[in-house]
C-alpha cells in the first residue's frame, strides 16, 4: 500500500499538489524504480474522481487505501475503501478499480476480455478484474476470509459513458463485480452509500491491514483437486488473460479447422504453472484431449505422483517434451508446454531407436502434436547448454509453419512474497540487469539475510521447519555428486570446512528415508539434503537457503565466473566461456527465487560474503544471531 487516509484528507492532499509526489516517492522506495508516466497520470486524474464521488456521497471519513498490495503477490488494487456498513455496523470494504478509458469494447470471441485503443492486446474486462481482486482477498486475508460478505467490488470508468463502453456489461455483474461510468455516477454514489456509513473507517482499515495472511496454496498441494475436481486458484489480470487467450484458441479450433500457437512469458513466480494447471483442469473436466509436458523430470514425476495419486488417467496427462517424436499430427486439441525454456534442439538421444529419428527439431514436434500448442516460459531460466526455448525461436517456428501465434506477457509475480523489489535486487546483484548491485531495502514482503556459515543457514531453516514452514537448502553445482548405495548412509559430497551434507538423491528410489530426486522439493524428508538447480527449478518453498559456490565470486567490483570450480557435467570443454558465465548466473537466479517468504544466502568465498553483508542490512537472521 502506498498511502492511507480519509477521503477528505486524500482530496486535500491532491488540492495542495502533494499527493502524486508522495505516491511517487513511496512507489520508488517500495519497488526500487520510478513509476511510469502513465501510472502517475492515472493517480493525478483517477484518484480525484474517486474522492469527489465519496465527498459528494457524504463519505469523507471513509478510509482510502491507495495501491493496496494483494497478499503474496505484486498485484495492487487501485483503491480499497474501508468503512462501516450502514445497516450491520460491521466493517465493510469496497475494492475499486479505476480506469481512464473513454472507449472499450468486448472481444468478439470472449466477453471476459476487452479491446482498448491504448493496449495492443486484449485486456481483462474490468468487472472480472475487480471480482478477481475481491475473490483473492477472501482467499488470503483473514479479515474477510471469515466474513466474505463484507467485501464488494466496483470498476469506475470515470471518463466513459455507457455508449463508449457498450458491451462490457455482457459479463455478469454481482456484488464483487460492478461497472459504473460517468453517466451512471449517481448509481455509483448510491452503491457507495448502501455499503458505507458516513462515519470513520479507521478501525475497519486497521482490521484489514492486520488481517492474517493465509499460507500460499502450494502448487503441488492442490494439484489433484485442480485437475480432478474444480478450479482451486484465483487467476488475476495477466494470468486470466493468458487463460482466456488459450481457451479462446481452443474454441476456435473446435469451430473450424484452426491452429494457433500461444506463448505465455513471465519471470519466476508469475504463475505460469498455475495457469497451465488451470487450463489442463478445465479441459480435463470438459473432456477435451489435452496433455501437459515439461523438460523437467522432477516436475513431471511430482505432478504424476501428487495430481495423479490413485488415478492413472490423471498421471497419464503429464508427459515429457521428448514424448512426441512419433505423435500423430494434431492428435491433441491442446498441448501445454510448461517450463518451455527447457526445450532442446532435438528429442533424439543415443538411446533413441532409428525408427523414431525423424530429424525434426523438438519445437516442431511439439507444435505438430496439437491444434493449440501452448508454451509457457521464462527466457532467463535457461541453465543448461542446449536449452533453447525463447519467444523468438517459437515465433520463428510458427511463422515457418504459417501458423498464427499470440504472446501474452505476465508482469506480476507471486513468488518471493510478491516482491518486485526483491526480484529486481537479484537481477542487479547477478548482473542480469544493468546498474550493478544495490543495497537491499526491506519492503515488508520478502526477508533477506546473509549467513556466516552453512550451519547457520541450516539451523535457521530447521527452526522455520519446526514452526510448520517448508524450507530447503540448495547450492551451485560445485561439488561432486555421488550415487547413493542402498543400505548405506548418503554420501556427504557437499563439504564446506567441517560441515558436510549430501546432495539430493539421484534416481527414482528412496534411500535411507531420503526421497527420490523428483520429490526433494515437496517431500518433508527432502530437508537435510542440498538441492541442485535441476531439482529446485520449477518449485517453491517458504524459506530458501542458498549456497553460492566458488564458481561465482566477487572480486573488487565485479563478478568472476570460474568454470573450473563447477562440477556440472553439462559444462563440457566445447561450451564457450561466455555461455558458461550466462548459465552460472542464471543458475543462481533460479536458486535465489525459490523462496516465498524469505531467503538466507551464504557464500563459500570470504570476499563475496563481505560484499553481501554490505548490501544486506541486519534482518531476521542477524537479529537472532545477536540475541
């Protein structure tokens, strides 16, 4: 949240010219960069429209929470109004989405999407957008989770008339999703008065802000219900646009001989796998032929185990990218390629029978297999030589086949506590974004600490585990990885001084109680083994401990990548140094973005630890250390 005060006080701030300046300052502090010109304009024009309406309705004492951050995500509602219900005298909340649009029209194929001149691609209908925000708050904020009747939602298009946005109301309206335009301002005032009394909303605002944040629904914990029973996730904004874009392409494929490629791109935690499961679940319930595929053994095996438990038909929905070498052309309606940045040049290996060696590229095989191939990817998570899934490569393959394609970009993320500032800090730390490393400014969403020893990391995570959180340690691939032998203790390959721990297991069998590699991130018995990037990628846990190995060290004012310190067998001598450097940095970006609540970092190198200490101010770990 960027600002909170009564409607009258917010209006006064605007009149004296300080409101926008305050919002700019707060935004820059929270997110680590200055807001764009369009966002500033929206504050200057839309917020006064809302405060004027509240004042005209006699609701000057109602509290306005501006740019209200939704729990565990970087998404923000434009405003949440907090007050007292005039009949029940209980807390009452209205989520308001403000739009400057003067004209907008529903997408002809899907009324949940709409077309606005300012945007190149369809966007979510504001009725559905604000309804999603309300549903999400009910799912994650204790103040309304126990009293869902206390929350309402409205989209206020204060520059538009019913004629200019005709058709948007084709989407069903309800208590959590209403649409008002400038020529229906009177109805908007009545809507406000019916839900808010002309008394102070301060206590209601306090209750909402102090509402307990419910634990995030871990992807694997609800996979079975998502696939077999009903939709478990609330998709917001870009996620919902991606979902609707795919479902629209599926409908067109059914109605005519139509084939279209859909690409969904976004950074870590933007919800790509949640979108994939939501699509797969809906198609499964409709009886539409579809499969989910990845290039990750860990992810696919985990999905088969969790989502397909006791139901082979569900297990069979989860495949690998190399499973489609001999697939019938367009034999599927939909093929959902999750983690598509792990697509390889070819599916063939030295074990592939000659009859299956088609000479096709893997990306072509995947496109040929379905009428609607869907690719979900993050171009900055390529960590192995030979991985080649990028937006440009998919576009080029689609164009070569004369296929239409759509690209949906996700900009909001749900990992790392929804902290855009933390993700940007990681990007700059590793040199994946310009400007160099910067001091970490705590934003209240993500905890970050630097440890002095690996034992300190482990002890901290053990404490979190004892309190019901899920924690894991991972490290760069800088130590040998031995095979575990049945009946013998796991080999303690990761050795730092007198601290020794095993890597996660190789293979598909449990050894000495440790889970197989595919289940390391989700099985409670995975704690105690150190995960590598190939095991951690695609998963998330509450608390993450990361060991930076000697393959990436800080020297004076820059990073040095030492390929000789890496034990990754993928880094063969033929791989250029520039590729190894990029892959090592990407590896640590993956490891540093697995945590939902916090990350504890340790480096085996003294100079690197000193640099990290200078960037990360004392936090939870340092406070505990000094206690």
